[in-house]
């Protein structure tokens, strides 16, 4: 009669941790290779097309860039199917945050982003003729609106985090001494007004310098914001600006993936 030996709890927990770490690394490289690199290539093509659009001798290159941009967009939507699970997981993590303001903003942002991904997946299903009954223009507009709202919420979160950091830095003794010195040197209203502006800029500079993830996330969100604003007609630009902002944002995204210490947490 054979006996079945159970694996010790220590080894089971170690195997589980190794499995979770492996899954996390696979998810990271999937996001880097198929989403971020694809996004970078797509917006690089958009920017190159804009720069070469008036060059009549580059028609063949423009055609190749257009095909590559289209293929990258379709391929990214295919590998983005798993991002919905990541967004739902983000909601669960955000619900555990102690700060109520950040918790509300992150939960709302993740939920809106999930709706955006759903719309984007439906558009992808229509492009490969799995679903033919949906209106492409209507759902594309809806997806862009959801994307825009999620970016706005991300920027509001960045502003809130920056406000908290500046408020904390303002309590420093050195800054307080500098405030008193400036007011004593120039007590008139004009000097006080100039100093308040100078004090604000100093606080802003030091707060962002001490928090590179916040600076990177803010710049990335601002770059991303130009894309839906152009599509929604809120602030019309051109394909060159869209390509440049999208390219910068995707490069920032790759940087935060390769160096997690630069990613704003949570």
C-alpha cells in the first residue's frame, strides 16, 4: 500500500511565492513587449508620417508606415484583452488603501478604465468581423470619452499627491525661516505677492524633485491627455503633436516598467 506524503507548508508557501513572482514577471514582459513597445512603434509611425507627409518622394515609405501603424494598433488590442483583469485587480487593491481621497480616485479611475477597455475590445471584435452589429463611430467616441475621464482622474490624483507633498515641505524649518526673512526685508504688498509666488515655485520644485515617480506620472498623464482631447475636439492639434505626445508617454511607461522605483505607488 502506497503512502502519500504531503509537501511541508514551508515548501508550499515557497512554491506559491515563486509562482506568483513568475506570473508577475511574465505579465510585466507581456506588457512591455506587446503593449508598450507596440504603442511606442505606433506613435513613432504617426510622428514620422506627419513629418514626411509633404515629401512627395516618400510615398512608398508613408504607405509602409501607415500599414505598420495599423498592424501595431490591431496587435495591441489583441494583447490588451488581459488588461481588463488587471484593471479589476487594480480596483481590489485600491479598495484597501487607507487614504479615502486616493482610494476614491483610484477606484473610480480603474472602473472607468475598465469601461474603456471593454469598448476598445468590442471595437477590436468588430474590426475582425466577430461582431458586426455595433456602431463603430459611436463606440469609438464612447471609448475615447472613458479614456479621457480616466486620465482626468489620474491628473486629479497627481495634483492631490503634489498638494500633500508641498504642504508637508512647507512645514520645514528652513522654509519657514526664509519666509520670515523675505517678509521682513520687503513688507510692502508687491514684495509679499512676489515672494508668495516665489515660495510656491520653490515648494513645487522641491516637492517634485523629492518625488520623481509623481513628476513622471504627471508628465505622462499630461502627454496622454492631448490624444483624447484632439479626438473629442476639445483641443484640436495635429497628428504630429499626437504622435509626439504618445511617443513620449509610451517611453515614460517603458521606463517605469524597467525601473519600478519610478512608478507612482499605489
